[in-house]
């Protein structure tokens, strides 16, 4: 009698994006601040212009995303490198539309809102979930990064619209979006607002929050900022991001070593 064929155990599925922790939000805020100031530094301070800067950064982003997709799991340095770069590219997309093509900020804000809503609709229709806790497949990861890119472009447009067109200034804009995020957090903790909805709303709004404070720090006093410059501001936040990602990486290595020890006992 032939013995039954043993099925090989399925390979474990790993979530390809990080857990939503305090470290996550800290790095996210610093990444969007860096995206704003680094884009300004490359396009304006270095004099590369928006078109050349956009092409260079888009090529680097594609390479970073290839690395990220190749991991098949969450690897801190690969993931956050992609986030910083997509923050820069998302900013440049909006800046190109507004500065080079003359599209109004109101129009870009509406257009990116519609594009993001459509992305979520197709994502949900395909996967029946928008949860960031189950990014196990390449298709889900494609939806995830497309949504992330659109949140950065939308956040840039919305932040500039409030700060410039509505003349609220960088500090006022930052406080406004910070207050809205605080209300979302309260609704989540006290009123049982859906966690996925709360996450994506906060993720969108942290873009104009971080960018407003980035502009506040980097822009000249004459233009309503503190005059620290794009170089100093970018390097400051990049240094903080590097330190936090290094901490996450070391913690990940320690946790994996502990798991191996437990399995061997």
C-alpha cells in the first residue's frame, strides 16, 4: 500500500510593513519633513530644477522599491528608505503640477483625493480589506505603495493650499492639521472609530503636518520661517531617522535571535 504523500508545510507569510507604533509615527513625521526640505534643496538650492530632480529621484525610488519588494517581509532599512524617497517624489509630483504646469492647488487637492479614493476602492474590491496588518502578497504591497505615494502628493497639495492659498502660514497650518489628527486619535480611542479608517486619515494628514513644520524650520525669516535652511533641516531629520531605523534593526535582530533560542529549547 502506497504511503500518503505528505504535504509540505506552507511557507510562513510575513507582513511586509511595520507595526503601527510610536516609532512608526515618529519616523513617518520626520520622513515627510525630509521629503519637503530635500525636494526644495535639490530643486532650488542645488539648482537642478523640478524636472531634473523629479527624474533623478523617481529613478532612485524605483530602485528602492525593487529592493523593498525583494525582501518579502518587513526589513526596517529597506522599508524606510522607500518611505523617505516616496515622500520626496510625492512632493515633487505636486510641485511639478503646480509650478510647471500651472495646475491650481484646489484642483490638485481634489484630483489626488479622487485618485486615492479610487485606489482604495479597487484595493478593497480586489482584496476585501485595506488593513496594513496583512500585506502578505505582492499585489497587496503594490496597492499599499500606490496609496502611500498618493497620500504624500495629496498631503503636499492640501498643506500648501491651507498655508499659502488660505494664508494661514506654516505654523498655523501645522497646528491645524495636528489638531485634526488629535481629534482622529480621540475618536479612535474614545468613540471606537474604525482602526483602518483612523490609520489612513492620520497617515494622510501627517504629510501636511510634517511638511508645514519642515517649511517653518527651513524657510527664511522673510518668508515666514525660522531660517535654518534646507540642508541643515534635511540632515537633522535624516540623522534622526537613521538612528531610529538602526534601533529598529538591532531590535529585530535581537527578537529573531530570541525566537531561535526559544525554538531550540
